[in-house]
């Protein structure tokens, strides 16, 4: 078994000479074998070993006995041990998480506080098969079936290609003591259900099922790595100024398209589920919008896909209005302007209403705002904001779009009424 583990270490470049390795030790067979494995290769790789154990407060005296067992074993082996006790059931409830999920997070949070080059965990081939089946049952994609990676950052898993039966046999053959978690027989836990009920059925189908699953996971990782690299290259070409250029995106294979979309949203701190991803992919072929969450939308318009906050419009008290002499006027950095002397009464700014229409300056035809917005590809996220400029007679323009022909600036204009919106920076 040691030889198989060393092959895995070398295959995935898990160790460097002189590494300080933190071994995660629960007291079970897998982790005790892992600790003994690292003790056996300590001199070969010139390693500085330490161990970590977290007592979760779940199994009462049994859990406390596990912690004492690990403590005494490390003392006997001359391995420095870091220990921590928590009340996982209470803390998980407080955090609104499941106990298993919270405990896992608590372990890795604890490990991350300990100075080391590598964190070694005892995940094995059987764990990987359980993870694959669990994810398939719950719903997953190619990334999910890659299961538990041999290396993730500073976390290494030398036993990832060795079955749990092999590990227990090795412990028994070499008189390596270990603890047995009484909850391992409780199939109300999802993983235990898979281990106790499902894996034996796979064993009946094919004695070599674990090796076949390992091969599948390995192939899935290779495919995922290749597709991800290709998607990143295409992403770098397709995304400009934090917008996806659809003429480039729509030339790509659908597998790459979806990954670019998903990556784009991840880079904007938004994670898409399968349904959102499918719906956004559909609007890349036409104009439209898809709600992501709250006021955040995916907008497809003007040949680009982007993220917009539909309530991210300026407040009325942030809008600047001013009257300038024609000699002072410049249309640069101005969001709306018209002939001030053609305004009747006072100016108000409001949201659009059903049936609103105007005659755009220079065009001898009236249009509803809906039609005008569509023709001009007016930003969807701005359409429901305070954008309609009115005087006492009616609509005189739309901020960021046009003035009504009735108040247009011309060669006789002496004074200009302007509107400036606050900067988006």
C-alpha cells in the first residue's frame, strides 16, 4: 500500500523536499494509516511533520475518547499535535448549516490557522466513489464528476487511489490501532447510505468497479481541464470592458459558450445554477433580460451580454439641472438638453407611464416610449427609472436619449436647459 501511495505522491507532485506537512487525524483507520505513511517517508522527503485533530462535540464520550487516543498516539510517535474542541451541533444550527457541512468547514478553517506547506487528508478511492455517486444523485455537471481532487492548493490526498478496504487491511496487517466511529453504521447519513447500501450492489455487478470509477474520474478531470483552458482562451477574446461580445460568443461550441457565461458571472461574484445558465444562453441569440437575483439582471442588447442593476438609477436629488447661455453650452458630458425658452411652465422628472409618447427632435413622427426605446436600444436597466422630462404641457424629452421636437435646440436658441446625471464611477 505504501508503494501505491508513493506513486500517487509522485504522480501528482504532492511533496517537495523539506515540506512541513500537517496530517489531518481523526483517529479512524484512514487517518491513522495516513499518519503512519508520512512517518515512514519522513526521512525520504526530509519532512517536518505535525498533526491536527478537531473534536466536534457530536458523539459525547466516544468523541472525547477519540481525541485522547490521537493525543497519546502522537505523543508516542513524536509528532506535534494541534487540537481543538467545538460544539458542532450548536454552531451549525446557529450558522443555519447542516452538522456535516459545518463540521467539514470548521476542520478546514482550523487547519488553515496552522503554519504548514501541505495539509494531508486521508480521502481515499472509496470516498471518491461515494462523492461521485452522491453528486450524480443530487445533480451535477462535468466539474462535479471530477469528484475529490488529488491536490487542491496546499491540500494533498496520497490515498485517493487506494480503497478503504486496502487501508484497513494494511492497518490490521501492521498492527496499526485505530478508532471506529459508531455513526458509520447509521445509514440515515447520505454518505453512509451510499457506502452501506449502494456500493455493495456495484461490487456484485463488477469486482473492479472502484478501479473503473477511478479511471472515469481521471478522464473527467482531463476533459474538464482541457475544456476549461479552451474556455479561458475564448473568454479573453469574447469579454471586453466587462461585457460579452455576442458576435464572438455565438461562433463558439455550446460547451465553450456555457463555460464563458458561467465564468463571466463568477468573475462578477455571481454563481449561476443550471436553469439560469440555460435561460441566459437562450437570450444570447436575441435581446432580452433574465433576473439573476434581486435587482441584478443579465441583459442581452446591442450585441452584448452584460450584468445590470435595474434599481441602480440616480435619485432625483442627485440629478443636476442648469440653464446655460448658448455661448457657454457644450453637449459633452450632458445627459439631456433642450431650448430653455421653449419650455412651458416648470420642469419635472418622472418615471414613464403607459401610453407615453413624444416626437423625437428632427423626426416628423410621434412614437411611444416603448417603441422608441426598442428602436434606440435604450438600456433596459434605465427604462423604469426617473428618465421622463416634462413641462406643464407634456413630455419634452428622455434623459440619455432625445428631446421632443417642440423644445429642440436650433439656430435661434439663446438659452439651453441641461440635465446631468451623477457619475457612475
